[in-house]
């Protein structure tokens, strides 16, 4: 299982754009989504290529210069790593949201190879030969533009992005909880990566705060939410009490795929976080209306 997943937040119009190139072995899945927090709507367009078996050509390293390109019937996607930049080029003529049709763009993310990030490598208790090697790179400044319908939108200097870079050999059934945010707080880049439920986390966790491009490791976290209503407020508490926050959902980007042998049930909920974060030196950061997402995902494949 291999994937690169990017999210970019455009603060001018409270829009998230997400991009996925993945190779799951039995198929390659490619997707572009837009989540409109202001209008509380979302749209997604997907393409699939069967029996890719590692031939999507995703990079073996998160930092080496490399291009991965997909062109299908519905979308085209290019992820390019060039020096200290990541370039996202995309087009989906049939994409439609809020009565507007056609999406394309070119976004440039700034990320030096030595930028601090979250890195984890863990296995499963039930199968120690299965593994998950993952990097999360938050708070990358984003420039460039996207076109929706006949309108062109440029990213401001406050636009930030995140990358979920994953490689591994998984067990067949998995359920995980993950949350992320990258935005400006006190005129500084701030964000976090939180998650659990995926692999044996006894030796390590992926929970981390990002502030001024410095990482701050935190302990175990719990997602408290109503599994019957994902649009009710959520609560997040860490065992070391260094990240304490509430989450007000705006959009549930949900999907369901059930062929019995292959299943996927996903709730990626976008909205706003508010709370406090305590850095390694004891400094307390207060934040509110912080755009981000939290998800509950079950896959069997």
C-alpha cells in the first residue's frame, strides 16, 4: 500500500483542496476533492486503474526529486518534487460544486528536505511482517492558483498545506482515527498531527504539535465523538494534557464502498478546532477557529 495525500487550505474563501495518488496493489486510486467550509458543501471526483501492483511509480523516498503523473478519463494529477518545492498540477473538467463546473490549477508548496516532520514506522501485533512507514509534513506555505468554473483564485501568503506520505504492507482489516491542521496562529505557522488505532502503537505514537516550523512531541490522544452523528462536536484530550481542544464540524466528507470482500467506510470531517497547546518549553498557544479535519476510517482490502 502506497500513497501521497495532500491537503491545502485557502483562507480567503475557506476552501480545502485535497489530492490523492495511491497504489493499493489491486488498484490505483486517484482523487481530487474540494471542501467548502463556508457553504458546508463538498465534491469529489475519482479515477481508478486496476491491478497497478506497484506500477503507479510513487517515490520510494519522501524527499528525493521525483515526478508521479496520472492521466485518466476523469482527472489528471501530477505531483512533482523539485528542490525545495512540491508542485501539484491538476485538472478535472467534469468536477462540479455549488453550480460551478471544471477544476484545474497549479499549486507550489515550499518544503526544504530538512524541515521537521512526523515520522513513524510500526508493525501489527497480529503480524510482525506487516508494517507501516509514514511521514506527515505540516505547515508548508502554498502559492499558486486554482480555477473553478470561470473564476481564478490565487493563494495568499497565509495558505498552508500538509502531506500524508505512506508506504507499507498492511493487514487485511484496519480502523484508524486521524486528525490534522495547518494554519496561521499568532501570525506564525501552527498545526498538529494526531492519530491512533492503526498498527501497534505501544512503542510510538504519531501525535505532534508544529509551531514556527519546530516539532513538539506529545503523548497518547483520545478522540471523543458520537459515532452515530459525526456532525456533533468532538473532544480531544492527550494523556499529558499538552493538547486540549474541541472540534466543531462543518462538513462530513463521507463515503461508503461495500463489496463484502472489499469494504471502505470513511468519515473525514472538516471544521474548526479551538483549544490550547503546550510546547516543549512550557509556552501555551491558544487557538480558535483553526481549520482542519478529523476522521474515522475502516477498510478491509
